[in-house]
C-alpha cells in the first residue's frame, strides 16, 4: 500500500546531559510549514573479490549513517523549529537532539541521538517567507521499536 510522505512523523527533543533516553512527554513534531523532508542517509561500502566466486567484486555495506534534511518556512513560534534554530551558533554536544521517526503506517519507529547541522532559520528573498532548513544526522544506528504513542 502506498502512503503519503506527510503521514511519516519526525519528532525532536533536546538532549539533556546525563539523560540516556528521551522523555516520551517531551517530543516536538517537526512538521509545521515543513514542505520537504529528504532522506540523506550515507552508506559506506567496501568491494572485494574472492576465490570462492568468479572473481567479480562484491559490495559490502560497512557503515550506515542515517540523516534527514528538512526544508520549509521558518516559524519562530513553532517549538520544534525553535529548538533546532537555537542550536545554530552552538558546537559539539550542544548540537545534539533526540530524533524519532515514525513510519507512515505507524507500525515502526526509530529513535536515536542526532546532530543538527546546516541550520537556516530566516533567509530568502525579500518578498518571500523566511526559510527554514536543517539536517539531522544520527550519531549511531537508531533503535527500532513499535510506537507506543502515535
């Protein structure tokens, strides 16, 4: 069954030092005025040929780094956008957020710490609305589970 992209949920919350898990009640949906979400996952592969085959190289995925880029209009009153925007001039661990993705069918979710980068919160032509853009890159493979609150 095909499903609309808008049914997939993206949620964020700040990472609090000493906190090893996100707090369920603190999720903020990153959706208002967001027109495009791009999956920018990066995979690294190695290619090797073996004598037990015919000499043709085989690709092996050795690393997967999940990432999503969000683009739309900036709304400084949207709490999710403001959380991301507040990190624009920060570095290191101060750029960390929890990122939760819930699939469009609501049957699976992935949660992990992510780094916010490429943050734009107010940009564009004079006649247009302020632009919003950010990339959230998981710092490790996110944990897959069944959503409890959809």
